[in-house]
C-alpha cells in the first residue's frame, strides 16, 4: 500500500523582534514622551494594509474561479506581502502555485501557512483557538497531500523515529502494527500507527500484538467535524492532548468463500487508505489524509489532525 509523507521543517521558528534600549544617561524629555505617545499604534498603521490585502484576496479568488490562474497567484502574492500573518492567504497561494506547476514554491508557501496557522497550538489553553486557523491548516494539508512523495509506513511490529529540524530539537516515536477480526462480510484487516513523544509511549503492549483483535481500530474523522454540543472535535482534542495517539492507516475487507475460508484473490479490497502528511514534535501535531472508498457514493478524502502533548 503506497504511503505519502512530507518532512516539514522549521515550523517552530518565531519572528524575532528587535528591542530598543533606553540610554539612562540621556533621559527622555516630557516633550519627547508626548510625541512618542502620539505615534500611531502599529495596529492602526497596519489596518489599511490589511484591508487592501483582503480586497486582493477577494479579487484573487474571483480570478481563480474564472480560470485566470496566473493573475490569481499574482494577487495572492501581493496580498501575502501586505498581510504577513494571514495563513489562509498563503494556503490559497500554495494551491494556486500547484495549478501553475510550481511545486517547490507551493510546498514552501504551504509550509509557511502551517507555521502561521499552528502558532496557537503551542499554547495549552484555548485563548488562541481559531476556526479560521483550523480551516487554513486543513487547506495547507490538502496542498501537501497533492505535493506528497512516496514513503512506506514502518513494517508491522517495527518502530522508527520521526525527527524534525526545528528549534525544539525533539522527535516523535512511531510503531506500526496490524489487527484483524472476523465479520459478517468476511475478515476485516486494519493497520495502525501508535505515536508518542518517547519510545515507551509508542510501543504496543505485548497482549495487543499477540492478539490482533485487541489492537485498537481508530475511527476516521474529519478535522472540521463538530461534536454534538457544537464544539469542533479538533478543538476538544487540541485542549485535551494525550501522551500517545493511535492513528488509522487503512482498512481492507477480505471475502469469505462458501467453506468459511478466505479467498485473497476475491478480496473486496481497501475500504480506506491513509497517508501521513505532516508532523511536528514542537506543537505535537500529526496530520493525515485518508481516501475512503464510497458505497453507493463517490470516493472522498478526509483530512485528520491528531494532537499529542507538545515537546517542551
């Protein structure tokens, strides 16, 4: 089963801010202080640029819908230069660049969109939560899925390390295993990854590996799905991070023949196949794209986000 993976680097870098140092030997006069206090607020100065960036984004969206891709990319580029904090503009530009065939630039811009839209994830409170950022991350993940390169999962029963070149210099530890159980339609096989911030957290328990039916079968979910009370599931998971995440990587149904045995050559095939799009130990985030084989409907892709306690 083919897998796709993108190693995303440098996602924990924050913009450096220069600080002015007051010379105590030259105290500020009341007149200077008055003029300083009259200086426009940076947010006020930025407001016209933000408004212009929003106008350009609207024009770019319209141009893209009309098939004027080059014009749309140019306007998205102008908009991102005016508003350097809007992740959604970068995600849209990334998709536009994919359409132009500029894959390297699309990857770089989409990676930057994830950095911007993931800044709030470094907090363990909900003060920085933003639905807009969540949607921007999903759009960037979609871009990465289209730009992905092949990477096999760890072999069943094996473990490996996912390292990320970032300021936190941490890694995620990943183990793979497969489970199965007999159902009315045949034998259902599934594969899973267990991810943790330490090797011990990532390891499956001996009883799980010895009895494949005991391996968890995680449910596929879309990151924009809302819980019953109206709260986004991704927000709930983000606020209640765990030390491990068990991630679905695919399900396959194998038919039973008339004697109760299995016939591999007549297997129904894959019901779902997932691929890792992105991971970042610094924010404790893993993203997947899962292709679902529809029953009586068209196939679809679910973008999922999994949250671990971030590296500190």
